[in-house]
């Protein structure tokens, strides 16, 4: 625990709850603790002293917790919020989403009764985020169209590969190609620094073809252990043109892999596909030529049952937001379970993204997901590092497998 004093405001209409929380907080450091019985009371306190963290109940008389959150948003409150409530899981999840929608900094949800361990975790999160000095200056990157075109011409955009693991065997069955900018001055940059600008500049097709060519070459150079591994490549709707698809179908190396069922195209941002006959024709042509088609981030945005009913997808990728909550939230688990059952009935594979803990692995495995992708098994890496990663993962999988067996017996 970082020994830094903070100003904590507890907003709850029950005096006993406020006292209990204050007692736990006082054991975590020399923090200044202030009490408020409702939102109106809290706003009067905030007017004279801005807290670092607000621990907020939802159901309160006068101004309730939701109204308080809205008011904090209008005042651009820059501290952190912890929701504390005995409400059911669906309301807590909606309230947590509301905090984010308001642009506030959510540390997490503290169910009642609260625990000192949970408070310690949230306080550490706040202090690491806001109190520790940020030693990394914010990068200012020239991502103008001219600079992006120069980077493309010099093959500075490269693929890194993230392994996809079969839950049933622990085998690496797939690799997703993710784009990075190998910048000559700033080093390896994430898509945050360029992908939106690439799209706006009309360079997405050129970038995609470059990543495809490099990824296929990297896949072919991998050792024999990866001989049957599939390659997943992201394809945005702006790339779904007749010229682009014809270029893909004319790529001999890519088509050889596609006919072996080793290429998956992950279709992102499906809003532009809706009621688009050309998209339907082009995707159908790709499927006819052996490509697997995956619905990326299924369950969010415009990825929905409509895509599954209209387009020839044979895989869904469940968004990480569902995966992260399913091991601890019954409703999220029910949503994942429903999606997996639907995919099974449609004879589609299910890839789950964002698996970071053993609890998440066990939950997804028990719910029947096919393939795991996440930091638990591997972060994205340069292709030449895969050979060294594989035996390390196999050793880790043996431990995970033993822990899973023990958990199932318990």
C-alpha cells in the first residue's frame, strides 16, 4: 500500500455503514474521511473540499446516487468513484456503465458488506493512477497522411501475433495478426497512434494487404509445431470492395492456406454491412474459396443476431467485456452461456478474448468455449519469439490443467 494520505468522501444514508467503512479506511492509512447522508449533502461538502475518492451508495433519499453521479459529471469531477451498494448485479453493472458514460473514473463496485481487502485494492489502483508520477511523457507522433504513407512504403507497419489456445488440449491452434508501427524514433507503437488516421486517410486497404503478406510469410517460416496453426487477420468494411477481394483471391500463397482452412478473416465494425448486398456477395465469395469468417467483438455495437442470420460467418469472437465479468457475475456468465449455445447450434466456433486469469479460463472452459485468446496464455509477440514461447506455455498449461482438475473436484 502506498503511504499517501487521501481525502475520502463516504456517501450513504445509513450511518452504521458510513461508520463501518470509516473504520476500515482508517486502518489503511492516515486518510481524511468525510461523511454525507445523500447526494445533496455530498455536493455541499464537495463545494468546499474536493475528495480524491467518493464511495457512493445508489439508493438514497433526496438526491440518490445516480443523480449524484450526473452532477459530478457536469462539474467534471477528476477524482475516482467507488460504487457501494446492496443492489442486484444487473443494477450495479448498469450503474458502473453509467459512471463510465459520464466520463468519471470508476475504480470498481464494492458490494455490501464491504471488505478491507477490496478497499486496499481500489485505493492502490487510485494511487498508482493519479498519485505516482508518470515518468513516461506523452508521445506526440506525426500521423499525417504523408507520414503514414511513408511508413507504409518503408514497411514500418508490421504484424505481431497473439496465440489462440484450444481449451480442450492447450494446443496453439491459431495466431491473430495485430498491427504495430515500428517507428524509427518512438519504437513500437500500438494502433492507438495510427489506426484511426489510417482509415481517415484512405490507406486501410494498403495497410491490410501489407499485414496479410507479412503475416503469411511469417506463418510459413514458423517451425513444424505450428504446421496446422490458423492465421486470423482483421478486415474492416472499408476493405470489402470488389478490387480488394479480387486482390486477395489472386494471392497464391494466401489462397493455398485458405484452401487448407488456415485463414480466418475477422470482420470488424459490422454496422456498414447491414443491408449491404455487395458485402453479402463478397463475404460469400470469400467463404466459397475456403476462408473462415469471424464476427469480431460479438455482443457489442452492431455485431448481433442479424449478422449471424444474413452473412456466412462460421466463428464468433466474444468481446472481452463479457469474459472479464463472467467468472464473478452470474448475468454475464448467462450471456456468455447463451452465446456459446447459439454458436453450437449454428455449428460455429467460439473464441473468447481477454482471458487474463485462471478463474476466467476455468469459467470459459466450463461454459463450453472452444478457443482462448488473452494474456493468460500469451501477449502479442513478434513471430520469431513464438518458438521460445511455446514450451513455456506448455509448462504453464500443465499447471492450469492440474488446477482446473482440482477445482472441478472441489
